[in-house]
C-alpha cells in the first residue's frame, strides 16, 4: 500500500506547508480550559494521588529478576509507574497553567533520561552478540515496544511544556533530544537487524505498528530537517507495509481483540499521524484491508464487555474506546463508533495498562461524536482465522478451526465457546500474567495454553501440539455452524485417521457438537468442557450456568475445580473455573453428539 503510494508521491512534498501543531501546548489556555470538567478533575485527582509517592527506584536487581526467576513485574511495575507519574504531572501542569509542580515533571524527565536503557528486561535482546546478557548495554540501545513508547512520552511532554521547561533550564529539552537521537532515531535510521523491522524476519506482529507509530511521532516532534524527516517517515511506512503483508486480506487478528489496540490500533495511530502531518493528503481509510483491520474488534465482539478470546487474549480485554470510535469515524462505520462508546475508559484506562499519552491527548482534544447502537451480526465468518460466530435466541456460539501456529498461540484447533444471555457458560480461560516462561520453550507447560484445558478432545491421552503444521483440514462454514477435521492438530503418536467435528446452533439457541473419531488403535477419548459455573451431574449429562450438556451415549463424567490464582485471569474470571470431562472407554471408533441447551 505505502510502496505504491510513495512511488507516485514524494514524502518531502507531502510534508510541504509547514509542521502542524499536533496538540495545544501549555500556553494555549483556551484549549486546556475547554477540556470537559470531568476529565480535568480525573487528571487532577490522579496526579494528586501519584504526588503522594516519590518516583520509584529502578535497580539492576529488578532488571535481572526476569533472568533469575522469570519475573517481569519486578522491573515493569516501577518502570511504568515512573511514566504514569510523569504523564500526570505534565498534564496537571498544563491544566493548572502554572509552574506549581513543574519540578515534578523535571524530576520525571531527568530520571527517565538517566535510565541506562528504556528497554524492558523481557525484551533485552539486540541480536546474537547480546545473547545471555542480563543487564542492558548503554552503548547498544535496543528499540522495543516501550523504548519507542518512552521516547513518545518524553517528546510529547517536551512539546506540551516547551518554554516552561526551558525557563527552568534549556538543558532539559536538550537532554531529551540527545537521548531520543541516540536511543531511538539513529538506530531506527541505521540498523536493519531488529526483527520487527521486517528485514531479517518476515513474520511480523503487533510490535511493528506499535514501535513504528511511536518512532514516527517522536521524529515528527524533533526532526526539523525536512529531507531527514521525510526519509524517517518513509522508512517507517515501508516497515508498516511489511507488517500489512502479514495481515490477511480480511483484517483478521490472530492475536485477538485484546491485542488489536497495539496491532490495528497502533496502525491507526500511524495512519492518523501521517494524515495530520501531510494535511490529509495521505489517507487510506477506503483501502479494503485497512477497513478490515479496523472492523475486527466489532466482528470479534460477543456482547457487553466480552470478546472472542482465543490465544493470549483476555475475554474482557482493555479496549481503547477512543481508538474504536476514531476508527469507526474514519471508515464511516457507526457500529464501530457505538462499540467504542461502550468503553469510555477515560484517563485511568489510558494509564493503567501501558501509558498512552498520544491517545490520551486525542481523548482530550479530538473527541468523537457518539453513534447509535448498531445491531450485532447474526453470523460472522472470518475466513483467515477460520473463526465462526453464530447468534441464535439467547445463545452465541463461537468456534474456530485454524492452526496452532498463531502469534500468542494456544493449542486449541477446533475449540469453541458458548455464551448464554450475554454471559460465558463454556469458555476459554484466556491469558495469565506474563513471565519468562510465557515466551520460552516451556510455554506449553502452562496449563492455560494446553489443549487439555480447552474445549477439544484428549485422544488416547494425547494433546494437540504447537506449530503451523498442526491444523484443521476440510474446514467448511455451514449456515448454522461449521465443520472440520481436527486430526492433523494432534501428533502422529495419537494414531488418528480422522477426527471430524461439527457444530450447529438452532434458532432456539441450542447447540449440538458432533465428533466422529477414527483411530488406528483402541484408545480412550476425553471430551473437555471448560465451565464458568460449578456443574452438577444430571443423569448422563451435567448442568452448568443454567445450560445442560448431554451426550447421546453414556460416558463417565469427571469434574475438577480450578481455582483462578493468576491475578490477570482473575480480573476476568474471579473465583474458580471448572473442567468437566466426558470419558469414553478405549475403542477404535468414537462417535458422540453432545447437546448443549
């Protein structure tokens, strides 16, 4: 997309007309005073709360904790707390219009500039020469997600407070500019070996738009030489093109709706920035793939705050309502604007996860008019993900085929979920707090990633395996569901000839699941159902959450409670989950139909 466009349009010419002011600075009192009172009060209250605590220390031992015991939070908690406090201090100063707490801003800027590196400990990798290093190397800066985001925060704070920082000392902004140049802009210009650039590796994910959008914004705020800025932006556009090459034509996001904010949403950030820098000459909102990417959250929405949550996706993710609304406005989709209005978020949401100053400023100064609710799609089919959503009566059936080589993959080919009256009954447990193990060779020792904790069968005691080759075949969308053969998702030792699986949902919301499994040896099969509510056995079936699950043939039933001890999972599913198993004795053929009604 960008390649073709830039062959016909010079980026330097597109930037002609001067540098636009992206946001009002502190001296634009009318703009800051016209922010809605509720938002101003929220900023003031949050800033006052953060003012009670000093900027946290960042110790070498906290950085090394990731390599020593797998903890990411030891470093990340104080790292992000620093940035939240700095953002709030800067916004509070702009709203007040005075320098009463300006030293708090200066302290934050100086501390962040003094950090040896802006990279997270979990991302401290600058190639083979750096392998095994448990501390960052100041002479070998790494650009990861949050090095780029830190540069964006510092740059926007300097742009907002400008001369007020210079009045304290001209060295403050000069220091930020020097650090941004050395840590971000020069490596971005001169290096090709960061994997997310798409030069040494072609399988890209959310890292590319997330980093590129922040680097482009940083460059736009500091680089005054137009040819250099044009070259930086064009280089970023080519990286975005390599990312778009990895995105399917329908815009499906295999990382799930929880990652859309940093995948499609970050691409939206970059597109918005380019549009504003070029006086709206660079606009791609009618492009089919861009539209598909922007529409994905609406298509993956189940109901309320619930989204389809295969892979490392939370079932109730932290969705950026402002971004959804803006995307809907740009592609002229009222349903997407209305969905965004369901997630107002506010200041706290922009800061609670990973601090989003660009988006927070858009929330303050570029609000989107709400739109009327649009009806949910009765039937959704995202072909690239082989994902099916069907709504009938009070039920929503979500099922997928796909493969086990997704980004943030869980071994779940053929899995499904069922919502009844807007609440999950049969579910995917979703994500847990990231540790060193999460993205290591030990990933599939984590219970939430294994197929035996998803709604798929355990065949002869054998689970599905990870990898692109472990995939469904013969996938077909049906008017009332879908069917597939999930045998290839299991390793050869399972000795499966076929494992035909079909889902259907009736107009009354009742669901049938039919499995026809042919084996080359006699083996037992266990059908797993992950449940939100404690089940009780009812004849040859069981009841959970007001829904009865019953096979058409007698099977042994076993139920275990799974206390949700992980803090991230507990935000979505507090208390316990339950894992029910319907167990068939060894045989070479297993044909069972479950009715869920």
